[in-house]
C-alpha cells in the first residue's frame, strides 16, 4: 500500500469535517496532464491507500499491457483508530493507515496508449472501487 517514507508528525489533528462536507472545489490537479483520459472526482472524500491500490489493480488489469497509468493522488494524511471496547479517554488511538483528501474536480488516475473504449471501460471499473462519484474526462 502507499504510505509516506518519512513523516514529521506521526499523528495529525482531525481537521474540520465541515470543510470537507461543503465540497470546496479542488484548485490543483484539475486537468488531464499526462495521459489521454482521466478519472475526475465529483464529490469529496478521504480515500485510503487500500482503495487507491484496489483501483490501480483493476485499472491495470482492464487496460492491458500497452497502457501507461498515472496515479495523481497520494495518501499522506495519517488516520488513527482506538481498539474495540476500549473506554473513553487515555489518549489518541494508534495509527491505522494513510488517506488522501480528495475534493471535487481532482484528477485521480490517468491512462494513455489504449483505445478510447478500452480506456473508458477500465476507468469506469476503477471508479467503482472508490468512495467518490467520478466522471471520465478526455484531454482538452
């Protein structure tokens, strides 16, 4: 799974949930820059490294050998979880994994080197593995 090699702080503060929920559009990574087709988020979510890996596997299997794939998001935000049936208090939970904050308009995956029909089908399958609503976009 994807994870940062080194972090300055092991645990982050949670941040404001209402900022994620109000769906402020992304300002970076909003155009198809590397490939011919991309998978664009239309809603907001925190995508775990496991979900990114599942989408990458589906994308690479559905697109075949000739395809070049780019992953445009990286899970750099740590999240913690307390064990089941533990009393409240006694500090923050242990590190569980890493997530990527995704806002509407963000291009998450790009593909190139395959026909349009194959690319759209592969991106559609990859989109089902992610907790966001997605659109398939072509290079302008």
